[in-house]
């Protein structure tokens, strides 16, 4: 990796870690400024974004419906409502928070984070994440009444 050594991060590596921390914190900061939608989805429209095209066309929630709402709830430590809004969104928001903390830790201490990153970025973890996204979508479809 650029800017990394086996024992300590170079100045370039520390700057990269700080950039990672800021990038990971950005969606959390934006989510904290949003009021979560009571319907469990649609919070993204407060950012001026259009309604979900999938939902508009199909009258069904898309696989990522509820992500912004989940982030908005999680930013308030309302993890129960974040889970109901979109389980994958809750996990992504927690991952973003941990990435922010890890990036800051690496930037300030010069501690390399390759082992942690290598542990988290594995096919098994990606498959688990996709399974959670699928289960979250099934939850949203269930909440929409598709299975009743």
C-alpha cells in the first residue's frame, strides 16, 4: 500500500488515514442533520434527491430502501429504528463509524491498520454483507405487505 511500512505509517500514510476518516465520517455527519422519515424510507428526499425510481415504477421498495433513514436513526444512537428501517444500513453506519475511528487512530498514532483492513475485506465478509442486504430487502418487502 502507498505510504505504509510494516511498523509505522509514513506522513503520507497518516494523511491517507485522515482522508479515510473524513470520508467515512461524511455520511454520518450528513445523516445526523436529517430527520429520519417516519415511514422508514424516503429520508434521502430531504437532500433534494428524487423519490426512488424503483419504488415509483414497481410500487415496491428497492434493495437499498431505508438506507438513509437507517443512517439518520443510527446517528442518533436509535439502533432499533435503524434496524427496522434497513438492517444493512445500520451495519454500514456502524462500519462507517468504526472506519472513522480507525482512520483517526492511525492518523494520530501512525499505527498501521493493514491487518484489520485485511481481516474485514474478505470474500466471506462481502457475502455476509450481501446476505444482510437481501434479508433487509425481504424485511422492507414484508413491511410493504408483499407477503400478506
